[in-house]
């Protein structure tokens, strides 16, 4: 169980890093002159997918609270 938890934490860290990198890449592309709109849309879509994966893992790491 501890190995699974550590693997999830490592995966979460990697996803957050990739999400942050994509955010910087998107910002740079938007600041430069003419850019490929399709590439920008693909990057944004990938970033959104990463955000969903991050949220899913984070919710799985939270302990269940019985009220």
C-alpha cells in the first residue's frame, strides 16, 4: 500500500511539473508574434487533461472522512 501511495505522489509531482511547463510554453507562444493556433489549442487541451488527472489523483490521496 505504501508503494502505491508513493507511486501516486511521484506521478502527481511529475504531472504538476508538466502542467507548469505547459503553462510557461503557452504563455511564451502567446507573447511572440505569429504563432500556430492549432498548436496552441493542442497545448491548452493537454494542459486541461493534465489538470483533470492531477485533480483525480489528489482526490484519491485524500482520506475519506466519515461525517
